[in-house]
C-alpha cells in the first residue's frame, strides 16, 4: 500500500515541469529555514527536498546521456516507440 502510494506520487512529480519546480526552489528554501512547529513548515521541507530530488535526478540523467553519446552509444528514452522495420509488405 505505501509503496503503491509512493509510486503514484513519483509519477505525478515526474509529470511536473522542471523549470516551474526550479522557480519555487528559493521560496521553499526560505520557508524551510524559517523553522516553526507547524504542519506548513513540515510540508515546506518535504517540497524543498522533492524539488532537489528532481534536480538531482535530471543531473544524473543528463550526465549519463552525455557520457553515452560521447561513447558513441545509441540512446533511447524508454518512453519512445521501438525501432520497427517493415519485413514484408
């Protein structure tokens, strides 16, 4: 149950625009630094780390992609359609 919930949250987060998330980084950093004993502060910490997680994921992805391209590997994103060729018409 918890794992399924976390997977659904991850899917929703992956659908968000990185630029929009990045624009919120400083807002949530400031909220996190202004500690108080509230649920809002707790949510701010979680959001801040979610934004950082997306940034880290994208950095790792881009580094691996660049290395693969430099090594001459053909890189396909898993969401792309498979390479198909006509065998018989």
